[in-house]
C-alpha cells in the first residue's frame, strides 16, 4: 500500500492526513457562519499565490484550484449536534482550534467522517486533517467584471470573504473552500488500518481501552479560556453598571432590523387577503440546449413559477397561487407532493425562495425589482435543515413559507445580512 493510500503525518502543517483522490472522491462545501468568517478570510488570503494554482480535478466544476490542507476537529461542545466536525485552518496557522475554526461540515457529511475522525483523534491525540481546494474562476465569468463594482461598502461575509478588489488584483474570482472526503467505507478502512498498525507498533493489545477525555489537544483548554474571558468580562460589566453585558453595535443593528420588520408583518396581512391577478395557470416543459425546465405560466404567458426536478421544490413569484400551481403541475403529469394542511399554512410572507447551490435564499418581493436584486431576509440550508433569519419576528412567517415548499426547518437561528437593509418599498 503506497503512502497515498494510507494515513500519514504531515509535519509541515501539523496534521495527521487522510488521503484523498480528486478524481474519485467527493468534494464538499461546509457551513460558514458569521463568527468563522475572519478565520476563513485569513486562511484564503494566506493561500492566494500564483504559484499555488493548479488545474481543477476532472470532477470539479471550476477551471483552476488552489490545493489546501485543512483540519477536521470533533466538536462535542456543539449544542446543535454533538457529532459536529469543525473545518479549521491547520495548526501551523497559529492560535487555538477556536481561533482557526472556519465552519462546520454539513450534516450529510457527518455519517462519513464524524465517528472515524473522533476515534482517530482520541486514540492518537493528534490533529486530523484532509485535502481540499479553493475554487477559482475566470474574472470575466463574474458579472461584476463588467460593472466596475465599488468595494467602498464591502465587508467580509460567509459568501464573499475576499473583496472584489482583492480578487481582481489576484487575477481570479475566488469561490468556496471545498474538502475532499472519500467514501465512508474507505475512511473507516484507512482509520482501522492506521490504528491497528499503531497498536501493534506500540506493543499494545488490539482491544481499545477507554477513550481519553479530550478530543484535539488544546480544544478543552481553548474552550475553558474563552469561557473564563467571557465570565470576567460579564462580571466587570455587572460591577460597573449593574448589567452583565455591554450593548454592542451588532445588538443595536439587530434591534433596528427587528423594528424595521414590524411594518412587513402588517403589510403581509393585507397582501394575503388581496387577489393575486394570475389566471388560468398551466404547466409546460421547455428545453433549451438540452436543459429542461418545468414552468408554470398564466394565460398571458407570464412565468409564475418553476418546479425544480426531480423532487422540487416548486418556487413561485407569488405564494398566493401555490394551490392553483400545484393543480396545473398535476394536470401536466408531474407527480408532485404538497403539504396536506396547505390551507392552514396561511401565515406566509410576500417573499420568494431562490433555490440553487448549497442554500436557498429567501428574498422580499418589491415591484419592478428583478429577482437577483431583491433584498435577502434569510436563507435555508437544506443539508443541515437550518433556517437563518435576519429579524427575530420573521422566524415564524419564513418557517411557514418553507413548510409550503415541502421542507421543515430543524433549527432556526439569527444572522447578520450582507445585503441592503430590510425595508418596505416606498
């Protein structure tokens, strides 16, 4: 068995590396949240050098990549899922595993890696990692290339950790960081073989004893240090002003978004009770350059919705027409499921779901504004079942909207928007 087929320690990055084959294995994205954007940005900028660029693997959609190695850190402290695995910059980048945290593997990947990574980390006491790459695209394929976009108001976000000016200076548009994960059986076989050889070399019994209490070296200490800092800060604020914390600009921004959302709730009540104006809906199948779409049109030929094959969802320009659109699809021969209690799910917003890629974007409708420029009010990750909203009062209507699209959020969180602020059209 060659070194490419075995787990090997890479001293230059400080990781016990799981091998990967770009031509065969899956390349997956991972969930990036606001608090992990700084680490992700620092990691990408550290790797953006022309000499690092390589041709993309056959299975990759992009034309060029920068190969990377990333850490995979078990995070039993995760409140949402104790199987969680953090994608982190390698230890050579400095700082604790919390400082290097760039995001979490999606739930769909945990059945592949979580158990094996935890066992390998606990038994060896060494940080574990895998291969991956940073996606690169031709600048001219990005619409901003022709718009001469200004970065004056740009701030790093989970969708764009690198500014347009930095991308132009580098010569490529920068996409996502992706990790290379073999099949579950392959990972299991690699870990079993490595641990068996390690036990044999150490002269130990092959029967594994109790696992150590820690996961990656330094995680427990980093968590304890962060908790201590927060406790000291809270106590000092309590002593100085009688409150446990100090209001931050982020707190004030959230309060503003909550206040701005209140008129939306009232406007949506009027919207739901008013007629929609679409008549005689019908479904059609259209193919352009071997790309087939199932569309819902009204009698004047206006596109009202699209059914995303093979299993949906049905996205609409106006949520009030869902029942009629479903009837039109069934008449067209599409076997489409619908919530049995659709009529009772009547607290939906005047918003559209843009389904595509790793997440669904939920955007507020505004007359005369193209869908690509509608302000985002939240987003849904189908892999993890997480709905992120930008105002607390919108959690319920956006949940209802997703239920009408045939999905049920498993977790609702609050996030910070990276688009224009949430207001009604004048």
